[in-house]
C-alpha cells in the first residue's frame, strides 16, 4: 500500500509510515519511529485542508501515547486491515479513544487494528474508537478493536453513523451507543468475548442487524428508553 494520490482517487491524501516496518520518507509524507506515533498522525490530520481528505497509515505497529484527535470533518483514516496496528501505550485520564472524533461529521475510519493493550493499560477510560459531541454521519468499517478495558467502539450523543464489518472482541463492551445516539446502523459486526457484545442505552431509532455476538454475558442489550 503506497500513497500516490492517483491510486486512491482523492485529491488530498497524506501517507504515514513507520521506521519500525522499514518505511522511509520515500514511502510516505510523515514517518513515525515507534515513539509517540500519534504526534505525526495528528500533524497529518492538521495538514489536511479545511474540507478534509485522507490519511493513509501503512503497515506496521504504531505506539500511541495520547489520542489521535480527529476534530475535522470529511476525513478518512484508513489502514491495511490487521497489518496496520494502533497500539495503546497509555492510560487515559478521561474517557478517550485511541481514535477520538469530536464534533466531526462525514468521516470514515476503516481497516485498522486498534489494540487496547489492556494487560498493561487498564484504566476504565480506555476506548478503541470514540465518537462524541454530535459526531454525525460517520462510517466506522472493517476495523478490529480488541482488548480495550472499556469499549471497542463507543458512540456518545452521535447520530446517523454506520458501524459495519468491525471485530470487537475481549472488551468490556464491544459496541456501545449512549446519550441520544440515534438513527445509527450497526450491522455485520462480530462482538465476541465481551461483557456485552452490543449495548444501547438511552438511544433510539437504531438498526442492529446481521451481527455475531458469541460468548458475552449479554449478547445484545437495549435499556433505558432505547426505543424503536
């Protein structure tokens, strides 16, 4: 996977690689080195134009010591499936994802492996992917969000999003919608070996279909006026 703009059909694409996998600046726009790798990823996000673009993260393990802060709309962050690993290397002081969308709309997070690394980092604030503060009309697809102390994928006050084709295993909650996260679609995900596979609380008019939820205490749970 290489980042020529023409390969992706998008005018504004920036590529992130890591020396840990043998990448050089000939392969990418931003080169990580295994230390505080979110700094280069956040710099790439900030460098995108106001109307968005794409961040392509090449194969490798990226050590994340603070959140990847997606606070801009119309941005795609894409990897190469389980070959692109974002590994949590810190405990969050407040509820926070390795990737956190804050008031970001029409974004796509796809084809990444997010390793919550809960054997070492076990704060209850640790989340894989977090959408919050009216992050609407986004797509979270094809990701693996495993071993997070709390949530694999977490939607808070965020509506009209799609979570599809993700694997969320070994978390407290696989996929969790709360606080008026309405009109979302949760489809075709695998949520195994969590406390709850898919959990909706005070969130209505959602569609939950075609998911696999095995070996959880609760497979799919709706509570507290999660209607329709």
